C-alpha cells in the first residue's frame, strides 16, 4: 500500500486497487484520525463549497456518497493497523490510523475537480494532525514548560512570530505560551526549512490549532537560496508584514522569537521595512551574527538567549548528544571505534561533540583558528591544527565534522580530502561549497543518507543529510525532556520582555535573561525534576471506580 508523501499535500495512489466500473479519479490516503474526524472534515469542506449536506447519503461515520457538479463521489473509510508510535514518546492507548478511499464515478468538471482537490488536501492535513493523546504526551514530556506556563497578563497585549524548527518541543513551547495567555489567533509560526522528521505533522497541527504557519527558509537569510526559494520568501515576508500590521491595528505589540532570520531583514530597525516589531528573543549564536550584519541599527530590545548561562550550561549538552546520535543512525554500517575523525571548530558545541566521539573510542583531531580554543583542545588531549589543510596532511579521517558556522571546506582543501570521506555538518554553512555546487562537481542523492559528490579529481565525498544541521535531517533533533529547560527559560524570558519592553532600551540584552531565569529558580527546578539523587515521582492515584486489571486465563 502506498501512503501519503510527507513532502506534499498530494497522496499516493495504490495502482493495484481498482475502482468500481466506470470510475473516474480516485485517491487513497491515510492518517491519524477517527472515522468521526473524516466525517467532520468532509462536511466542513462541502459546507464551505456550498455543496448541500442533505445530499450526503449512506449514514455511518466515514462512509458517504455525495455529488460534485452532478458526478457521484464515494467516500469509504476503515481503521487500519499501525506499525508504531509517530511521536517521540509512545501513546497508551496507541493513536490509531484511518485509511480513506475517495472515488469519483465518472469524469469531473473543473469546478468539481477543485472541490475534490480541497477534500484531498483537507483530509490529508487532518490525518497529519497530532491526536489529543499525542499532544498530551508532548506536553507531559515538558514538565518545566508546564511549571512556568502560568498566566502572564502582559501577553494579552502582544502577538507572537515564532520562527524555529518544526519539532515536538516547538509544539510544547507554543502550547505553554498559550497557557500563559498568548492568544492562538495571534501566533504566526515559521519553519526554518530544515527537513525535520515530523515537520508536516507540526505544520498541520499548527493550522488546526488556529495559528498561521509557513516556511521562511534559512537559505534565504544566508543568501544561498535559488530564485524560486527567494520568490517564495518574499511572499512569506508579505504575510509577516500583514500579520504585524494587523496586530498593531488591533492595539497589540509584536514579539519575535527567532534565530535572527527576521531581524537580519530589518524588522527590528526603523526605516528599513514598512513594518517593524516591538521586541525579540534571539535563540542562536548564528542569529547574533546575522543581527550584527543586519541593515540599520536595532531600535527594539532583543533578549540574548543564545549567550545565556542556560543555553551554555544545559542546552549544548543536549544538542551535542543529538548530533552524535543522529550521526551514528545515518551511518549504521560504519565502524567508529578507533578511527580518525577531524573536527572543524572547537567552540561550545564542537568541544562537546569531540568529547562524545572520544568517549566512543574515536581518535579526534581538532582544527580551529582561535588560539584559546586550540589551547583548550590541546590541554584536553586532542591533536590540534590551525587549518584543515594542515590536519589533512597529517591524517586521513573517515569523517570530517563541521561546527564553525562559516565556510570551513574551501577550494584549496578539496584536493586533500581522502577518497570516500563522510562530511557531517552541524552548522549550515561549513560545507556549503559542496551543497551549492560548482563546475565539474557530479552529485548523486542517496535517500535518507545524503549526497555523494564526485570531485573533478575523481575523489568522492558524501555530504550527510541535506547540507544543513545533520541532527535535524529527517530527525526530531533533541528529546523533549532534553530541551525542556531551554524552552522553559525562553518562556520566562518572553514574559520578562513583554512586561519590561518599555523599560529596556534598544539593542541586545543578556543580563535580564540570566536574572529572570535565576529569579524563577529554573536551575533548581531542573535539578529537582531530572537529576536529584533518590528522587522518585509519586505514583498516579488509583481511581477506585476504574475496573481492576485482569490476567488472561490460559485455555
């Protein structure tokens, strides 16, 4: 059976399934929805298209016949067995799936075809939505966000533009912002463009929740996007402009939580764009670099989460763990223990990745242009080099890892690459020389692994993933509990900014972030929740009205 393609709203058709004689178009799709969900979705689309609901026949959830411009259309649904959970935490009882067959009895007119398309799109989106049980599992996996998602009166006067990866912890964070008082009608979520595993489910659920949802790709911000991506980004920017305009017209200020993508375009400066925001939280170091190069000076307060003690002390450990886990999962057939690895960049993330690989048994060499980083690496026992060329003259690593956030693989280094080497980027720009291509480079996509490049010299190098952060390639990235503290800290900082925006001056602010997190005692809460020795969570109280579990009797 062929199922829905996660890259589009189209659905795959099982060619072995024959429609009834004389049938026209038919589509087969499936998703995590009940028969009642199917019914409600179909009714909603038909009502919106002006198709009389009185024409629905064959009563029974998920099974209907109706006419589109005179052509009968048959809908058939059935529950199907599921292979496993589609969330990080399993759900008990498991979330079921429903398979839907939508068949036209004959040719469809243009008008009917458009309605048929909207039915397919609506059912596909509904099938991708998280179920209530799955959402409960995501919320339950972020107890610190739950602890700090208390009512914040200042949120009533703000709208939110949230731009980050489309992963489960983003869902849990925005639900926390809602519980703290942010109106879902005034939330605009933007995907950064990484191929995260469940990005289609997150998008569908955001729309279902009432948010606006779209993609503003990092490649556009970095200047490496093609013409089509730049044109799409312009359309998205218009949507953001309109959202900001509507929020201001409604008497609301606009908060941005981002990695510099919007600020890099001038939303935080006067006289650059028609619309401006009123405050922002900066999440990443790469975002800080983008802000530094943005047009105009900052005229709004921006809280610096990227350099906060919270992210430096807790966040990067979890990021490094996700990087190494994803690396090994993408290369399950490779031997790591005892082999040479070259690490480009020994910063906050690179140092942690180096330690994790050495603990695994890899022989790690480090390249950095910062002398203090090299001293630190050398005194931790790593071989160190000031350039990739120097390192490749001494070793033939099977794996090169990029953590610099800059162009780490330059044209002069290409001839020195060992044949068959793997390249793993944990920052988007490191290996962009290959991902963007050049004359004489031949490339072959290896699904779920990456792209194998053949250099003009005949040497092959496989760039793992899609040339962006590998820990976000067809993967959820960090565990919800692993990012729980950072998301809780971001929520605390958002409350602080919205309360104190009038007092904070324009520019980047770090001290208010660290102060607010300390005053909220987040580190103590984190320790108590996850690390305290001997800590035990109390068992759930037993409901005396619940039926007792029974043991099956062997027959």
